[in-house]
C-alpha cells in the first residue's frame, strides 16, 4: 500500500507538472543551463561524445535488517552490512556508442557470525550502449538507447572458509537494457528530467564446490544457477537551481529462483530458493560544482517484497566527466 501511494503521488506530479499555461508561466530554464549528476538507480539513455571519458564511483552499505517472507510479510533478522564500491568507467567510441567497464569491491560485516576476512574484488561487467534517438525540445520522443552487458565471475564464490568471503555471483550474467530519458518544464519554469529503464538478466550455470554464495555446505559438489530477473526503474529529477537537484527513483525487481543441484558425500543435495521480488524508493539530493563534476547522496529504501532479504541502503556517488 505504501508503494502504491508513492507511485500514485509520483504519477500525479508528472501529470500536473507540464500542465501550467504558457501565458502565465515564468520564463523557462534553458536545457543547457541545467547541471545533473543523475539519480541513484536509473541509468542514463545518453551516450558520451566521441573521444570523451566519464566515470561515476558509488559507495554504499547494503545493510540487511530483515526479509520479506513468501507471503510478502516483513520479518526482522540479525543485522548485517555489505560495504561496497561500484564504479562506472565509460568512453565514447562514437557519438552514438559508449563502452563501460564496471568493477566492484566488497566487505561484509555479519552481526551474528564471521565477517569477511578482507576487502575483496567482486565480479566485473563490460557494457556497450547504443543510442537510438536524441531528445529534441518540442518533440515527444525521448532520448532512448539499448545496452548489452556481460558480467564475468571474477569474484570468489565457492571453496570459501567463511560465507562472508564470497564477493561474486559465480555465473556469467548477460543483460539486455532499454533506457529512456526525457525533459519537461515544471510550473516554476525549472526543468524536470525523467528516466524509464528496463533490464532483463539471465545467468549461466556455475560449477560449485564446498561452502559458497549459493548457500551450499562443506563437502558439496555440484552446480548452481541464478534465476532470470527483470528490473524496472522510473526516476525524476528536479533542477531546483544550477547546483542543486532533487531526485527520486521508484524501482521494481522480479526474479526466478536460484537452483542448486549436487551431492554432499553420498547424499543428493537439491535446493530452489523460489521466485521473489522487491520494490524500492530511492530519494536523493545532488550537488553539481559544474557541468562535469557532481555528487549525489541518498538511500535505497525497500517498500515491499517477497521471498528476499532487504534493508535500507545509504548511497553516495561522485560523477565526473572530461
């Protein structure tokens, strides 16, 4: 119900924002006057100019304070922290095509159990993004692009001395994304930027030995396969001034169950986590020093889900372009 109320409020604001009459509205802010960092969750549909680099480094605490059961009811659990960093390093190959490398670092602190022995490298993603259309003022068509990404299992995931030392997913993961971005002018004359993203992910089967991120015990021999997932994100940013921007994301993720199949000694071992999902809202504030450097601070807050662990995740990111 909370998610539905937030969703309705966002849609109402979106419907009313462009409705101001042109004859009594204040002077409209020029598009090139607005500086942006970007919201916490939704990716940009824009691509970099040819020969330009850009980067964005996130730091976060993916805290877990409970889980949603199979009926969607919240149940408290022991507190755990997943301190992490994720960076997007992007390069404009052409004006329409951008390549991105996404490395990750992680450290888990477990409230009741063994924490990670050290900071570890996670999986690495390589992404290519092609722009299909560029937004033009006066047109209803948004900037849109399609992206293909492959995540490589470079992080440790099995043969673990302790479960918290698993920083990777174990499988190759392929993603197809469709990104959209558009603009309109609020009754104040200031610009509102909106994004709508969809990402579908599918993973390969991974060979698994012993204690692993798949929840397998010591002595296990077999394989695991993460389930497919679909992530949808709607975001809004309000350019309150050239330096300050208010942002919010509303996200919904649905995923199939992870399947594990193998043996522990002579005994068969099979498990299926079952399908689940989670919904988030992510409010944030951006500060932009100029058109090339900006900072965003906010939090990802779960507002509903099924069969998954969750918690409030504080996030900060520095965006830079040159």
